[in-house]
């Protein structure tokens, strides 16, 4: 799958045979949000990505952008990563 999260989501949705409308209905998310996630305009929360991955039956890592980021100014080694959920 492509590295870009938006492309990964769209590709996974299409491979699973889902339209945006059907995925919206089955995840209880709006079509507008799904389009925004696919275009990369929004990141989405961990819960949002979990809903999508469950319905599409794919691993979260295969479709979601990196939801775990380092806090600004922190060094990667030996530091606890912060989970940032964005809607």
C-alpha cells in the first residue's frame, strides 16, 4: 500500500468494495469526514481509525497515519511518546 495515509485509506476502502457512503453508514461516521481523511485534510482520532479498520477488516497500521507523535522539543530516545487524538 502507498505510504501516504490518505491513499492507503482510499485504496483499502476500494479493495474492500466499499463506497464512501456505505463505509460512512457502517462506521457511523459522516461522508464528509471520510472524504477529509482520504484527502489528508483531517487526521482523525484513534477511535475513528479503529472504527474504519474494523469495518474494512484491515490492520490499523495499514490505513492510519501515525497517531503517536513525540511532544515538541523531545528527543526520540528514552522518551515516552504522547498519543494525540485529533478529530
